[in-house]
């Protein structure tokens, strides 16, 4: 039996005796050991049982990266219940929809956000556990945190909910740990591989497979990371954040440095003060980091592995990251990879052992990635088409009306594949080239055009901080491309526009060369930190 064929809780605890005294989580100025985390999980698991939560029941966790989010997740997993992971900033209507659709019996929610709709939750019959960032502070520390940093909440009524601080006081008794590996354990909400928003049903084995595949690409592989830290900026409601930044880090003994809200300055501060060895994130996160003056210094030598996924990485951001780390004596390039919520996060990445410029690396572990045409025919190497994936990390399906549907799946060669919705190619050596989300492809004068190609050229121009290119209506051609550009502070936009146009004229064909340009102060972003091109 494979080590991945158990619950995520059991996978986490596989090397507990070796790491129980090591730091498992760092939050604010506090440190929490694996022994503390284990006891916390046990108490919450007993609380859940006392609440009548059983195997297969759904529990919604709508929390930022705080310790209670981690311990609650593993407690839900320990008893065989299903964690419905929801962005804590979603509007009440969407939160209620997610809870109703999944049949959630309990909600772990954050006080800062809960105050605005607490009454509606209770009136709609939902049971609520209120979690606070200061649940882990002493009474003295909590007073100053509350008095000088946070408002007091008027709508939250302690009588009509359960405080997480009280959950932590639950008397511990023996609860058998569920070991099912092929049951649904996590529900993740994303745009799916189609236009419509989808809820992916993922198993224990899916996330354990991600942990196995991810740890094997680290230079030191499965050696425990005791004494080293992993930075967790990506949220737990993101498959990449849960699978890599939480489950992999904790399963292999790292100090999980939790950052509840994305802040480039806070990331730089943690890099300076902690022994951060591993960092994973999305392009916007790394772009914000390298733009900081503080992203420099000998502390960067501590970095051992940096991984970027979730969207296309700008060559300029990678170059600046690699150069700054190298000049400070580090040997940690920013490696680009590729993943899907439907496959529990990452499934390919460039590594020190196998890397190719322009690619998102080779498939990890058991993953197989091939290109298929619209008729389901597998195409030869270097052909362009839809990237399709088969792996043990592949979800069971999408939640649809309480049932699991198989939308987007197909069988080929006796294996189950999912259509990624991404256009690209795979070369003869297995390196994967991601071009664009298919739904972002545009037709200009009847020609298929990839806005990402224009974005790559524009992003490389000095003075450009970020850009996004999309199709807009045109009376003559039907559709043309328009570039939205965020300039670096102090840049002369007239000169910058001239430089951008010159680069595009030289490096892009006439269909891909943007016809219109607009400078903007900042980009709208999705809940996962990507540029929201639909709002431009």
C-alpha cells in the first residue's frame, strides 16, 4: 500500500515522534510546536464529535491563514468529515450558497468579516464557530491587540455562537482517526476548467500525492525540514496553498510561517527575520516582492527553493528575483510550474535537475500530460492543442446538486484524463509549454491570438510594473487587442508608451500587436490574487 493511501491527518502524523518538539507554525510573534498542533487537532476533533459531526459530513472553513484554520482543517479530516474551503472575503450570498450546496453542518468563520453578516447566518439556521487572530494570545497580549489594532464587534452574539477559544478547552477523549484515502475530503471552489464556477471534490490521496511529488523536487527530498521554514502566503482555500504551503510543509517538519493577508512588506520582513528555506506563490506575489527596496541582503542566501505557479510568470520578475538572490550569495532561482485546482495544485515544475527556458517544467511523479485536439485525438510532440492531464492527484469530479459529476473527464489508453482548458504543447523530452487559457484566446481578423505573448513583450520593457492584454470590439476587424499597463512609480508614461509600441512592433505579428493602450494605477484582482481581466 502506498504512503499516499491514508487520510491527510495520518499522512501529517507519519513522522510525529521525530518532529513533535519542533516548531510547526509561526504566527504574529508566537511559535507553536507539532506537539501543540497535535493536541489542538485532538481537542477540535472531540468538539466536532460532540456537535454530532460524523464521517462524510461537510464543515465549512472560511478563514485566512491563522493557526485555527490549520488545526480545524486537520481535525475535520481526522474524523473523516469533509472540509468545504471558502474564501473568507466572499459576500454572504455566496458563502450561504456554498454552504447550502454542500450541506455544511458547521462554519468556522473569522470575526473581522463575520460581524457584517452574523445575524443573517444565525437567522438562516447556520451553526457558527467564531475564530479570532488573537485566540492564541495571552489576555495581556490580546488586550493590546484588540485595543490598539482591531475594532470590537457589535453584531456577534456570544450566546448564539461558539467561540473558538472555548473549543480549544474541549476535554480530550480517544477518537479513532479515519484512514479512508479515496473518499472526498476537501471541496475547493474555482472557475473550473470551463467558464462556469465549479466546486471540485478532492480526496485525501489527491493531496497526499501532491505532497509526495512536491517534496521529491526539493534538493534534500524527504529529509525533514526541522529548523527550516516555509512561507505560507497562499491561502488554504487555494489548492496550491493547501496542498503545498500547508500539507507538504507540515508533513515534512517545516516551520509554517503563516501570513493571513498578502503584504509584500510583511513577506520581506519575514524573509529577514526567519530561516525561510522554501517559498511558493503566484506571479503577483513575486512581482510585489521584487518591487520592494527591502528585497535585497544576505538573508536571501537562506532561500533554498522558490516556486511560482497559478499563472504565467513574467520574465522580468524572474530575472530580477534570480539576480538579486544570486548577487547575495544565494543559489535559489525562481522555478516556474503549472497546476490546477482539479489536480490538488501543482503537477509540473522546472527543477535544478531538469529545466528548459519558456516551459513550465516536466510532469511530477505519476502525472502524464499530453496535448489533444478538439476531437479527442492525441497529438504528436510540439503540436499545439489543449493540455490534458492524468494523475493520482486528479479530483473525483465536480459537486453538482449534491452529486459528483464527471464534466471535463475522458478516458484514453485506460487512464482517466481531465481537460485543463489551457492551450499549449509538450516537446519530445516532456517539457510543457503553457500558452494561454483557451477562454482568453482571441480571434483577430480570423487568426487565433494569444494575449499572453503581447503581455510577455510589454512586461519586459523597462518602466512597466505589470500589464494585462485582452480583446476589445472593433468595427472593422471584429476584435483587436488592448493593453492595460501599470507603470513603475515615477515613469514618464509618454516615453514609456513609445518604448512599448516600438518593442511590440518589432517582436509581435500584426494580429498580436495591441491597437489600444491604457495606463492604470492598479489592477483588479481575483480572490486568488490573479489579475481579473474580465473587470478591465
